[in-house]
């Protein structure tokens, strides 16, 4: 379900533009699939956070790789929970990903 978002990042070179497009796609997906709107909102917000954080600064390959792997983990976690078909697994995964995003955001803003 969320693999299309990862494809956007890959197709656009994991760039600021890629994360902007990913965010926009996640928000569109939320409207198209209201059952998964919360997960799409969380992913769209995480992608937009990348844009907001790095838009006006040069990106090292290390940062690009680290952020891509982090976002990929969010997607993998949500995708696996969705594939399980168990609502509680989806809720737990959503909360886990949201917590990870908030913690990462907090660390990034403190640095």
C-alpha cells in the first residue's frame, strides 16, 4: 500500500523534491483511502519535515542515506502491519511510527 511513496523517493533521487512529492502523494492517498488516512498523514508529515529541515542547506550523502533508511523503516513498519490485516497491529505500528517521528524531530531540532 505504501510502496508507491518509496518509489517516489527512489525515482526522484531521494532529493528535497522527492520528499515534497512524497508528502503530496501521501496526503492525496489519505483522501483516496480514508481507512488509512492516519498512516498517510503521519508519512506525509514526516516527508514534509524532511523538506522543512533540509530545504535551504546542502545535503551530505550520509544525511540523505540516513533519512532514506529512516523513512523506509516507517514505510516497512506500516506496510507489514497493514498486510497482517489485524487492526490492533495497524494501530500499534501507527503509534510506533508516530513516536519515532516525534523523537527524531525533537533530536533534530535540539541539535
